[in-house]
C-alpha cells in the first residue's frame, strides 16, 4: 500500500503541472524547470535508497516502511501548502526521502515473508496497489481540475499526505517483523512464531532460515562473518554510535561487491535502471502532454490519462492471476519486445510527420500504442523486474544490493523525468527513439545473462547464476534453430544448383568427346 501512495504522486504530478490553476499560482514554467519540478523527488529518493538497506537491517523492515511513509506524508503536506516553487520543490525533496526508504525496504520485506510459490502473486498484489494509486491520482486530478482555485492542485497533494500517514500508522501496528530478519538477528523462536502467524507451513519454510547457525544482535547482515573490529563484547546494534554504524554500512557495501555477490548485484542494478529507461515514467508523468501532442483537446487529455490508469489496473488484475505461471525471463524478454515495438511505431510516425490533430489516422495509432505500452509494461516489467532484482540477491547482502538497485532506479527515473519535457519541446520523436534504443540493449542483456528464478527458493538461486548459459533460454534455442534451418535450406539450394550446373557441364563435355570420336572415326575411314 506504500507503493500505492507513491504512484498516487506519480499519477498527480503530471496532471497537476498541466492545470491552469497551477500556472496561475506559479506562472509559466519552462520545459527545463518543469522537468526539475517533476523530477526533484528523485535525488532525495536516491539518497535515501543508499542508506535504506543498512537502516532496515538495523531497525527492521516494518519500522523502516513506517518511518518512510511518515516522511512521505510530511513532504506531501508541505507540497499542499506550497506558496512558491521553492517550497513545492522542498516538499517534493522530503517526499523523495520517504519514498526511497520505504520502496527499497518493501520489496525486500515481501520477498522475505513469502514462500517461493506465493512470492510472484504477492509482489503482483503490490503492483496492483500501485496501479490503484496511479488510477486514483489521474481521476483525482480530472475531478479537481474543475475547481476554480488553487485548491484544484493542492487537494491531490493533501490526499497523498493523509493516505501516507494512515499507512505509516498501520505499518507500525500491524506488520510483523520479517522472519528471515529475525532469524539473522538470532531471534529464531520469534521467527518461527511469525511464520506460523503468516500461515506458512514447515514444508514451505526455506531451509536456510531454520538451518543457519544462530546469530545474535551484534551480527550484521553481511557475508555471515564479523567485522575485524567486532568481538564477543561488541555492543548491540542499537547501541552503536554513528561512526560504527557507518563502518557496518560500508562493510555491507563492500560485501555486495564480493566474488559470489557481484554478478547478481550488477544485474539487479542494470535491470532496475533499464526499467526506467524503458520510458514508462516519461509516459505516466507527462501523459496529458503526450495525448495533447497526439492531437487530443485540452479537456480530453485528463480523461485519456485516467483511461490509461484504468487499463493498467484491469490488466494488472490478470497479472495477479498468472504471475507465477509466467517465467521471469520470458516475461522480461517478450514484454521488452512489445515495449520496443510500441516505441518504434510511435517514433517512426512522428519522424515521418504522419501524426496530425485534425486529419489522418496517425494519432489513432499513437494513442492506442501509448495504451498498449502502459499495459504491456504493467503486465511484465513492472511486476517482474523489482521482484527479480531482489530475489537474486543472497540473504546476507539482499537489503544493501536491493537498496543500490533502487538508488539506480531513482537516478535513471530522475533522468527520464527531467529530459522528457526537453525532448518533447525540441523533437516529437527523439524521446521514443531514445527509450527504444534502451529497450534493445535490455532485451539483449537479458537473453545473455538473466537466469530463470521462477519457483526457486531464494538462496538456491545463486546456483542458477553459476549454471546459467545464454543458450539455456528457449527463445535463444528457437532463434538458433531458425538460423540452422535457414542455413540448411541455403546449403541445399546451393548444392542443388551446383549439381545442375555440373550435370550440364558433364553433358556438354560428353557430347564433345563423342563428336571428336566420330570425327576421328571418319578420318580413319
């Protein structure tokens, strides 16, 4: 539900900045300043993400989620009360701090409280709540846009603040600690009680949680070894000073770059970065602008944005049903190809000047392509990549590696949110070709380096990285099979052509020999 509050901000900030009342309050905003206002939430989210892993390891996952939600609520309240752009940007910075903290922690928490068979559907339920927040944000702005005062843009921010506050309270009261976190803190009896409370049977409990040697409160969630400065007399984590905590955080960071953990960490960072470079938040943040560029009237752009939110919500429900029936790799690769096709089609239409507001069919291709892009992303990349980037990490470095991946996601999200209005102001198609190129790279890397993790328990996934080869992928085998088939056909064609030529040459040579023989016979006579 914290993710739902986050996407409520995503669904409101684009429409809010397009409202006439917003322009009345702050004046005309240049494309670069608009990009900065929209994206100013993201540097703070990146900063918070870098420390979220250490923070949640020390405080526990539910407390980190609650504190992040409370910080988000404070920032949204500042946005709602903003008297100038500086105050609005400051509020968005505070919102970003809360977002980075709870987002980095939330996926880790979901992965750690669920058995492998339930992990996909539960993470997809998180995505469903994200789409609810997005849809509510779009339609909230569609409704408040009719209010003839600054309340039209203040009310959506106030709604975010109230929801985030309620979520902070609910998280603190109702969310249990992660059983894995409790086990790695040496509180195994409490971990077992939480498993029972969650309804997870003994057969479903992953063996590493019950079989790892007992750890105590002085043990960091790292590679399972103590720091050189640690000893049996080291005070509990809660009593460590700032410098000691910083040393532990740096040790966790170094362990994330170890030989056994480096590859999954780098893949997680790459996937979380490219998730944003697909262009999804460029489409969501600036949906009214994109629909206006395609030729829709001003009032219709808010409705069209709301329809995209409804479509995303409906198709996410289907994803909830089929989440663990699709493999992680096929979902990522085939989903990426659909996203690439949409970006290529839209970019080519704009590049050839085929999209016009009053005539031609171009805009009626662009608008459905935007919808298809949003739906395909919600059914594939939105669901799978965050889950995958977390579940491939070893338990010792999962929180830190996931936090780094979330930080990379925020950095690329900042780039996308900032550069999109600049690109749209100078070129109608550059944005689509930029994101399309990123999709090409991502699909290629996933084919080569992304092992399947569906249905595997979290710590056995490490073995999949060791055994993985690009050729294991059914998609690659199909492509290779097609290549072999074409090569055989070409080879047979050449042989057949060569045989016919040889037969013709042999026939001509035979006739020549026969004529010479006949000539020789005649001479003899």
